[in-house]
């Protein structure tokens, strides 16, 4: 598969891959492949067909000398969790012959496998990753090897970052196709995932990044979505099921099939009112949501939604607030900080205080989330977005006049048609 199906449900089955691709994927954590298995079949050019033992009649993946049946520049995404990264740095590194050799000789003597290596072009530092379980032994080995340099402050104290993961994208086609790295990094940035270190093999067959261990599954899913053009999943959580909320759910139900054809999977994963919260991360059945909500016993709370997003690694959670509640509006900044987009007709957040107004914009900017509120003005007329586009293009607002109340606009419209005020 292009990825572990347990992490990414819409992972694709690969028809074939080369020995080199299989070796790279096995090294960086692909569960079905083991480096000691791939090495001999690659050495003796033995084709290998991998099948599902639980379903042997299903198509498999052929590992051979060439692999162009799938016509994919990237063949797979894998991750290695529970890594620790050591950084050896200091003025004593620059121009000193043999420093890197001493680092890796110390690891070798202690039987520690180095998984990833990266060095700054200034020669000031060298960083490498080892399994978390070898962290203590690696630290002792380096402190013994560089005892004098550390004592004389030729080297800075060892920097150790624990609980990291390595995400790798692998494919022979990456050597001739530009832009894979850009997509890889853009996907991680969109998910607000910080990259700790980057490494690329000289064969240009793989690119690896080091990220926080807790971000590994989310990172793999968002990169897979970006590189393999799978459906864009949007996880919608609706708060408030009155007239507006109920109408929105009906509209979503009508549009879901049409959106699916556009590769947009819009799932209603949560519905809440003042009494209860109904959730299903795979999407609620919108045919009988009213009955299910009446039976739900869990009250609405921010903590529950945050736990859902983190536990199931949801990529695009969206809070849609169809209430006029001040209490819900007061939680928008927290929603944004925790990775939710916020869409609302509720005017309370934008009109409570200037300090909170700025907090919302700052939270949205820092977390790369969207705060959308077009329906705050003019009953949904495209006023806010058009004004924002003009201002972002450098225009200045000199004067504005209009009836911003949807109700008043309706009344004046009827009066203009000839209806009397008493009617």
C-alpha cells in the first residue's frame, strides 16, 4: 500500500515497486517489509509478490527490477516512531577532521543503530536519530568519547530531543519530478506540524523529516492526502439545531453526494444543542439525527471535541456555531488554538470587546485556521469577504452606508413594493 491502511483508511494498493523503493520503505518503518528480507531478493534480482494472507485471492504488489505500472512518482509514505535526536555542536566541530567519524564510531562500539543523519553546511553541528530505547546508552557513549572537548567547552553540552518520529516519502520518480518536497512541507505546514530536521538521500529516492511523536499519524495522513490526491475530508461539528442549524443539516444531506464527486468528503461528525452532544468521527447518519440527539446523554463541552480530534487525528475539523450563545462565542479562540476552523452567524464574538476581537484573529493566524463570519452581516450577503478582498489588495475604505440588518432590509423591501407598514 501507499501507506499503512491502519493509519490512512484510503491508502492505495500498489501494483509494483522496485527493489530500491522496497528497501527504503522497509528501512523507514513499513510494517510488511523487513530490510533483511528485501536485501537478498534485491541482491539476486528475485521478483517477489507480496499477498495478503487473510485474502490470498486479492491482488498483491510485485517487487522487481522496475516498477512503472503505477506511474506514481511517490510510491509510499512510512514513519518510524519513538526516536531521539542528538545534536553535537560547537566551535570545535568546524574544520576538525574526523569529528563525524568519532561520533559514529562511538555509536558503533555500543551497538547503536543510527537511523537518520543531518549536518549543517557550516560544519558547526551534526545531528542524528537513534531509537528512543538507546537514548541513555548513546548519551553515555558521546560523553565518554568527547569528555575533553566538553570539559574545555570546545563542544556545547549535548542537545537531546526525545519522543520524535521520522516521516519519509519514497519513490524512484522523485528524481525527475520537481515540487515533491514543496508539497511534502506544505502539507505539514497546513496541519501546523513543526519540522525538527530534514534529510534527503543522494539518490533522491527519499525525503525524511523529523517531527514530534504525537504529530506522526496526523502528518502521515495529511501528506498522503496531498501527494496522492485523495478525497478532501472535512469533519463538521454543528452547535445549535434550531431553524438555521436544522436547515444547514438538510442542505448538507442534499449536497453530500454532489460534493463526493468533487472529491470532497463532508462528514457531520458532531451535533450539539444546549442539552447534549452526539458524535461519530466516521460521520453521523443525517436521516435520523433528531432521534439520536434526543437519546444522547453527553453534554456539549470543548474538552470532548479536542480529545476526539487528537485521538482520531482529524485533519479539517470545523465548528459551525448556529446559536446566539455568548458562552459558545467565548470559546472560539480556544477552538482555533486547538486546530478547529470556526464558521458562525453568531455576532457575539465579533462584538464583545476589541481585545477578544484581536485574540480571535491572532489565534486563527497562529494555528493556520479560518474564522469565517460572513453571515454576521446582511443575512449572508457577500459583504464581509468582498470588503476583506478589497482591503487585502491595498484599497482603503473611505465611506460605508447600508442597512446591515436582514430583518430591516426585508421590511423596507416590502414597503418599497407598496405594502403598508400596518400590514
